[in-house]
């Protein structure tokens, strides 16, 4: 089975960029489209006001989808360096798991790629982690890339 569309989640962290690079390498090798996805949550009014007070004209950089858009632009650089040729960016408001599942369906992804961050943490074991929830809810193949070192996630 060849993958036609690979969706990779990123939050802008170094570990998520390792998952993006793995997804990009696979997409490049198979000629698949790579969809890079990032979820974001709206900033509360009080947080927006505090950011505006501290940051002035730069407050837009921490509100709305701007942080997600910034993470996606950085992820695209990693993806292209790893061999992806067709890259689509998707930032969507909502919980990370919900956004990944929704975007995978919307883009008809054959493969959803996430990092293992959270799988080895106590909170991840007790509450469930993004990779765990994605693996249980996805209607396509899921690749969980080892992106953390040692026993800490």
C-alpha cells in the first residue's frame, strides 16, 4: 500500500519537528502530499489584554492562530529539508486530538504521524496522551515516531 496523503501533527516543539521530519521523509519517498497540522486554543480575554499591555504592537504574535501559523512555517522548513515536495499547512482551533482526527478525515489522509511525547509520562499514562488518543480514534494508519530521549517525555 502506498500512502497518498500523510498528515503530521506539530506544536512547534523540537520533538514534534522530529515527527514532521519522519513524515516528510516518508512522504517524499512515496510521492505523497504532506499535510502539516497544528491545533490552537483561543486566548482568554484577560490573557489577550495582558499580552497587549506587555507586547504593545507585537501582541498579535501570541493571539489567534499566529503561534500555530509560526509553528507550521517552521515545520515546513523541516519537512522540505527531509524530502517532502508537496506540503499543505493547516492550523485549526480546537483540542489537538480532535483537530488531528478532523483534518485527517478532511484531507483523506492514509497515514497520521505524531510524536511519542506524553506516552511515557505519568500524566500520559493516567490521563491519556495525544498519541494514544489519536491511535484509538483515527480511521487511518497511525505512525507514532520516537521523538523523545530516555524515559522522560
